[in-house]
C-alpha cells in the first residue's frame, strides 16, 4: 500500500513516515499541498494522511483536489481541537480524524481501518 503523508512540521512528518514504513507501508512524504499533488500525479496513492493546516492550503482542499485526480480516502491530523475546525474536516469527507498529539497506535488503527487491513 502506498501512503502519502503530508505535514509541514518536518519532525512529525519524518517520524510518521518511519513508523508507517516499519509496518510495511510504502510512504511518500510532502510538506505542502503542491508537493503532495505532484507526488500523487506521478504515482497513484492508496491513502492520504494530511495535516489540516498547510502553508499553501488546507488538508480539506488537498483531499478534494486529490479526489479530482482519482478516488482516495483520507485521514486528517490536526493540533486544533476546536469544534468548528473538526467540523470543517468532517465536511471534507475524511474517513478518520486524529487530534495531535496522538499515539502511533491510534494512527495505525486509523490506517488499517480505512485500508481494510484490521
């Protein structure tokens, strides 16, 4: 399974990628919406995991743009726990939502649940 992880926080991005790779996922990373879309155009991804706040847009916009390329499920990550922010993410059709900081086991459960592997 090819997973695209998008986060502008470099440390979080690298740690998330490494942990998912240890679980056997092929992980591609991006720090912006633009980078993510370029990667998705180059090679099809099975899952998008994205921070909601990105320097050049939102994770909600990114998911919509990626779904215009091909259908892809999404998992949203955010440090913003305000109800209006999470409601906006839910309206973006994300399959799962994670509030930072989260345990890796929660992310893994979300990924497996969305991809039907657990």
